C-alpha cells in the first residue's frame, strides 16, 4: 500500500500541505501518515532549564495530531486510512528514520511557517530534508491546492550525465500514477551550457523516458530557477521535478537565493528527488 508522509508543525502552511497530501492520497488510493517531530522547550539562563516536561509536550502533540486526523477524516469522508506519529528529536533525522521504515510514495512539506521564526526553522527543515533524504520530497507553496490532480509535470534537466543522475524509475512511476504528461525543461542562455555531449545526452534521456512521450522545451533565460518558475506559471504546470546534484546547472539549488526562487517562491509544488 502506498503511503504519503506529511511533516507538520501545525502552522497554516503545514495545514495547507496536509490538505494537499490528503487530496493526493484520495487520488491515488494511498494511506496518509501525519508526523510531528518536537523538541522540549529549554530556557537558557546560567543553567539550562526545561520549561515543560517531556510528557506534557508529547501529550499536547498527540492531542493536536488526533484533532488534525479527525479534521482530515471529516474532509475526506473517511475514504483514506490516516495514521499519526509523534517523535522527539531532530526533524530531518527522525523523518529520515521513519521514511526508511515506511518507504513512502512521497514526503509532503510546506514551504513557510506561521511566524518569522517558524519560517526560518521550518524552511530550514524543508531544505535539509531535500538535501539529505533519498525519498521524493514535495514542497507545497502556501495556498496551493491539489485541485484536479497532477496532470502536467515539468522535469528540470541540464542534459549532463543523464544515465547516472536521472531517477527514471521514480519519474515514470509518478507520471503513470497520475496519468500525466511530462514536459522536459532545459534552461540555457546563448548556448552557454551547450557542449559536444549535449546531443548524445539528450538522446539518452529520451531513450530512458520514451514510453512517457515527453515534450521538450528549451527556455532562454539567464537565471535557471527564474526560467523554470516562469514556464511553470505560464503553462499551468501542476508539479516541477528537480534533481539536486553537484557540479551541474542545478547545483545552485542549495544556494540561498536559488533555493528561495525555485522552492520558496514557486507557485507550483516542487518535487525534489535524488539520482
């Protein structure tokens, strides 16, 4: 059975991501696992003092998760199985341990928190999850609804070492699961990234994804992330797939400004999946 994990901090952005994940679970007949990872508040004076007990924090967390579960059950008319889990520890570490056990179809996270502090912390958690986790992570922008599903999917590609870096199996499973259409997006400007291997690499990618009948789009833009986001908006894409990898056009994914553009400023959910 497919499972979608939602990491929530109970903020409005996380609630929106939860609703998105619930609708996705309905669409593909998947279970939903609501996860909250907490830390015990500590007051740092001369001597660190625990503000509340671990038991109190856990109890409060479990109550919030149970209420969230009831809300989702009501919205989905009880059509999907929903599980909850509360864990104490580092958000990404615990999320990684749980994911390795559950083997989720995807991990869904919001891109912004409720307050400035939450935006910094939750945003940081999202970025770290993208970098460290080897499971697909879908970053849902504020206010984005699942709507009619995921029909138009963009794949950001630089045509570099495609055989070793493209998770073709994951991409094909996703596109087929939603009966979607795949659009391969390559951003360049004045052929600065074009070299002698580009034709061969593009042919290899097409061979890997040929059964999906992908459409190719060559976008002229000086900024890769800006070009992807503009294309996604103008062509009503439902999801953009990014493959974080080193020494490529997308290595800037983890630089602060580029990440803000591609993930935090996108109006379209971005799914990051490693090679």
